[in-house]
C-alpha cells in the first residue's frame, strides 16, 4: 500500500515578485531533503505545491518531519481520483466509513477552470452527499470536520488527513546570522525565529569548562542537534570563556561583570561571523527580563559590535517564549541543570543602568585582542546534519587560529 501526500508551500512565497522562482526553488528543495530516507517519490509539482507518493508505513515519519519543515504552510494525506463528481463521491464514501462527526463543511479549490462546475457548486453537491451518508449537519464556521477537494487538470484530490506546517521561509534565503546560544530557554527560540525568516543560523556557545564541568557544552550540543531539524545543517562553535571571565573579574567593578562578559561575547561572536561570512549577530534578549537586559545595558553591550545585533524576542514575555520553546522541542533540554557563563561569579546587585565610559575604562586595562584570540584558538566546532545523521567524532574539529585585527567597539 502507498500513500499520497500533498505539501502546500507558505503563501508568503507567492508574494515575492520577480524573486519568486528563487524562493520556490529553495522551498521545494528543502521539502525534498526533509523527506529523504522515507522512500518518498515526487509524483507531481505545481508552483505552490508538491505531491509525493510514499510507502504507507512511512507516513507517520513523513508527517513528523513535515511538521518542522520551514516554508510549508500545511500538508495532507490525500486520495487521488479522476476529475468527476462520481469518483469523488466514491472516495468520500471510503473516507466516511472510518469517521464519525456531528458537523462538517466541504471546501472546493478548483485549479482547473475548464471543469464544468464552479467551486460553490461542487461544495453544494458534495455537501448534500456527505449529509445523506452521515446525517451530520453542514456548518461553514467552526465545523468539526472540513473535507477539502482540489480539482486539478486530469485529476482530483480529496484531503483525508490535514496538518499545519510551520510556515516561514526556507533556510538560507535571507543570508547568514551568528546566534549566541546560552543554556537557557530564550536563545534557542531566538535562533529558531531567525531560521523561520530564512536566515542560515550558526550557533556560538560560551562555556566555563574547564573551570566548571562540561554540562554546559553537552546541553548546547543537544539544543543544536534539535535545531538542526529545522535547518538541516547547523554549525556549533563551543568557545571556552573562563579565561576572559577571570581577567574581567580581576579588573572590573563587580556590578559591571555581566555587562562586560556580554561585550566580550559579542566581540568573539563577531570574529566568528567574519569567518563564516555572516552579516549579523543575534541574541535571546527580552527587554527588561533580567538586569542585563535593560535598555541602558543593551545599549552598552551593543557598542562592542560593529555588525547589527538582532534580538527576535525583544518584545516577548517569558510565557510566550516558554510556549514557543515547548512547541519547537527545545524547552525540555533548556531546563536541564548546567553552569552558564553569565551566572558564574555574577554579582548580587548587578548594574541596571550601565555607562559606556565605565566599560571602556575597564577594558582599557585588558588585552582584548589576546583574549579574543585565545578563546578562538581553544574552541571546538561541531557540525550537525538532519535527517537521520548525528555528528560523528571525526566531524568535530579544532578551529584554526585566525589573524584578527582590533575588534574593540
């Protein structure tokens, strides 16, 4: 037995004007890659949709993959019939034999304008058929069951089981961004939000090993592996930060430690962005959520970078961020215990209205270029691919030592 799956692309792709072919080509390639290993075969293709044939036993796996495939508005398991009402009624009868519902509606989408009936006429005739067979009432708004029929040239499709996709744009159509990945709930969601807007995201995680255990690194790897599901390929830079912290602790006013940690994180992430060809940085900051995320502190932190710093969650509250994290599958990983760099030796009363002059005066006593080079030299790089492949030991590599000029903001 085989199953037909209709994949509809996100409607935003139809609004791209002269660039539409590029966006659609990328979206279709991303869908095909998501279904690799399921034995799916492309059966037909339209500007905004793809029809696949796959073994019936592969449907559940394909369904889970398509739910996370960016650029997909929705998808459905379908029955294909000749383009006539009698054939559609037979397919409906087969479907209805397995279902029970109190209310329903028929939605007809007629792509083939040569078909002799209009969409409202198709809906009315098939609706009468379903009502007679089931006794259910027609309900145009809020129906318990919607039965969608598509009339195509030379064929008709009846949706048997429909699911929403994540929407958004396919990865890579909006350039590359380096996202700072902490061990918390927010930053994975921020990275996902950028992926959903078509950015290719490279992750950078700062960890306190060997000063503390390696829990933070393992957690970052688990989050990166989960996020690879959306982008299919993702690179994670694991950067030791303990020496930078040690130098800051020796020189900085205690209240300024976290602000200075974050300024150096941006500098190091910017150096990685230049290697990767990325044009922006991103963080999981939410305005006013914690002391380091006041407007004044964010302003001082920003001055350390020359690239734009995106903050996709700046107007989100914690409830909204948690709900998104649960939906994309990162929440359960993010709440695992670990030791974050920014909480290490954090002061009891951190500054909430940092002054740039204090940060610059403190940094004048630090060898910024040497600290950046040291962090980059000691980092580990792990590359993940999806579906069906975890990073092998040989996929882990020491990053090369790069020559960096002054990166002081």
